[in-house]
C-alpha cells in the first residue's frame, strides 16, 4: 500500500512556486517522507526527504507538519522542465526496505 | 560515472519466450531493486536485494526470478513471458546510509510481449 494520498494533477505558472501536497496520516515515528519525480518516461529522480524537520536543497523545499500527517513539496520557481509526475513516499530508514510508489501528482508547468 | 545501467533498452518477445534483463551499478551500493511500471500507474516492486547474496520478494514477484550476481549486478529473468508482463522495467540501487537510503534509477527497459 502506498500509505500516501496526493492530488492526481496540478497546474502551475512558469516562474511561480509550485506547492505539491501529500497526506500521510498513518505515518509511523520511524518513517521518513521522500519525494521523487519522473519526467516523461525516464527513471524516477530523487528530490528531497525528511523525518520531521523542514528541509531544503538546491531543487526544492520540504515542509512537514508538526504532527507529521502531511507534507508539502515546494518548487520555488517552477520551469517548464519541472513538468513531471511527483511521488510522495513514506518508509522506514534503512537499506532494503521497500518503496511504495502510488500514482503521484502530475504537475504541468504552463508558460 | 554511469550510475545505474540497464540493458537492453527495448525488447519485443513472443509469448512463452524467456529473457534476462540486466542491471549494473557503479556506485558501490549494497541494495538493488527491480520495479515494473504499467501505463498510467506508479512503480511496483518486483524483487529486491538488500545486500550481495540475498534476494527478497516485493509486491509483484510472480513470473519473475532474480540473481544478485555480485555487488554490481542484479538481473531479472522472465522464464516464460506473458502479455501481462508487457511493461517498463526499472532497476534501482541504494547505498549504505541508513537515514538517507536514496534510490537511484536506471533509464528503464521497455518490454512488449506479443
């Protein structure tokens, strides 16, 4: 089971921030939140992950609510190349544990 | 640095034929994974190998076998291909860090079974 709920699709204007929500109300204390994206039919690409603190890297920011039941991925200045399917995944840390990909959110960046 | 390399990129099989999908990683990762992705769906885990010498079933293992040949290579075999196995297959690997465990994916193998 994917353990996460995401909207099936979203649009965002080029240059604006894209805010992609994810609900993970059954998350356990040892589970991390990961975000991946898949551009066209390429292999998924890691974006960011976090446990309970907000995280930022060169690609995006991850905001996790205090109760950890939901999170938001923020692409601060969306470009056309950010058009992709975005997957939110929760899983325990540690190698060998399975990633469960749901159907994700299809983000379209509009010129 | 090639990352995760999958071969072949495309393959067409007839029902009942067998084939092996190859995957190699050059990042010295312990764990490797095989996923399939059907049109309009997310990835589903077929098998994974947490470390060299071990393999475990994932969500959809039926009809497949795997071999962790060495630390670099993890192959997926279809003994008797069926049309239901038409899909895009992705291999991934992940490293030692318990906290990060980021998976890196190959470009995929597009398989059609007629």
